């Protein structure tokens, strides 16, 4: 509405678009079976946002394009993962698969 008013009043050719990117982390075991309940932090230099993997083992985040630092902070009972490992997303978004070890 404000952009339309500016165009009408001032004859400006204004466009605006909020750019978002989709980031997906798939958690699976060695056989490729989804592992729900894993928690991964999507971090910038200022904040971290924890996302829990759904029933399909997918933790998805949509936000500002950024090379997010990923931290796996929890895996469900019966699984193991080295939480000291670090991952980074592509700035434009994308998908990665993380394999957790079944005990």
C-alpha cells in the first residue's frame, strides 16, 4: 500500500522483494533411515535458532540468505553424533544430509 501511494504521488517506479532462502538438513542412520528428533542450530554471528527434525528426519529453516553455521546439539536416545563437528550452509540455501550412528 505504501509503495502504491509513493508511485501515485511521486511517479516513482518502486519495487520491493523480501528475499528468502530455504535450508534443509536431513538426518539419517547408516542405512538411510530418517532419524526424527535431532536438533540443529542455524547460527549467524549474532544468534542461533534451534530446529527439531520432523518425523521424516528433516530440519528445515527459511530465512535471509546467509552462510549459516550449523551445530547439531542433540540426537535422540539410541543414536550418537560428534557434536563438535561443524557445518556451513551455502548462502543461497540448499540441502545436506547428516548421518548419525545408531548405537
